[in-house]
C-alpha cells in the first residue's frame, strides 16, 4: 500500500435516506453550527451527534460529507482532511463544488470518512451498514507535505480523500466512464496499464506494465480505485519526488510520464467535462 496502513472500503449498501442535493448550495449554507471554534476560517469541529457512528467524538462536514474522528485524532489532522476534501471538490475555491453530479452521487451513497489513531480503532468500532466509507489514519496525515515541496513522508489524505471521491462519486456519476466494473472506460484503461485484464493479481506483471499493484486483498474494482488515484495525483504533481519509493506499484510519477505513456487515462482525467481537479490540494482551502 502507498502512504497508509491499509485501505478500507466499508460495506457498500446503496441506501438513500432522501439526502438533499447540494446542487444549489450557497456559501452561507457551507458552514455548520460551531462547537470548537479553532482557527480554521472555513471549517469548525462539531461534537458528533450521529448515533450511527458510535465511538467517534467529533466530526467536520464538507459540502454535506462528514468526516468523523476518534478521540485521539488531532484536531489539526481532522481539519486538514476537511480542507483537502474541499480543495478536491472545489478546486477553484470559489465556495461551490466544481462537479455537482459527483457531489450528488456521494450524498446519495451516504459517503463518509472516519479517522483513526491506531489500527485497533478500526477493529473495535462498529460502523453503520449503509453508505460508502473510507478511512484515514492520524499519523499518516501529514499537513505540511505539499508546503515542504512534496518531500518527506507522503500525506495520505491526498490518497484516501480522493479514493472516497472517485469510489462514491465519479464511479456513480459516470458509470460507463468511471464505473468500477468490467467494460467501463476506466477499466479498459487500467487493463492496458496492467498489461492485461487480470481479475486476480498475477504472479508477475508483464514487463510492459506501468501499474503493478500487488495487494491480493484489493480485488479488480479496488484496483481501479488505486489506479485512478495514481494517475490523477501524478498528473497533479504529488508523486514527482517519489519515483523510487513508488516504482513497485506505479511507474508514471509525473504529468509528462502519464501523458506520454497512459494516453487513455490522461485523456479522461483532463477532459473538462468531468471537472477533475487541476491543482493539487495543499490543505489550505481559501474560498
């Protein structure tokens, strides 16, 4: 795995509770009631009042998507994750999401994030059956990674937050293009990148492959979540200083490498219709 202990794609049960679309959300609707004032100009930490998430004492909401934290998660790390999510969803930072179809899909799928301080937290907590979730660890969240020139320990929030947005958002907003299933444009591009349509991890990837993820617990659809993460963050410059560190999983560490070698995914991720971010989040959302 890259930059995290493990990826947890929680039980996906498509249960809609009539969540309101944020398509017409105004800037005044963006903030929620304040419990902890903190020093973040856009996000305030609230006490967790959602009985479905027992064991989490705080939360932050980003365009209606909740990020829950256990008691030992640092406030700074929780707020950083919120800022990264906001920058991914509102990349031009004008206070409005860039792609309403993606946000609406996330809300319909009851997308959520949970932040933990140790792996034992994941095993001990009882998560709700409904929704699509993603986890993020306190220690693997590195708020100054981008500010320090993308050197040192990688900021896993850049990965895990994006996983949630693509898995619960893009995959449902554009099922024929970014759906995590056979026959989608994303799947077709990934099959090229892996050197074949491998439903299981091969004993050895072809020498021509540039996406060689080998976690056997990550099935074909999970591989797509990882693939789109590697491609997009490389285009955005997050991997440029990590060539040797990531070579066992991903060879195209820069925008130029992706554009030159993986033409299929580059065309999808830079197509204005889908409004993927063009600037790498740095954790300082400035709407």
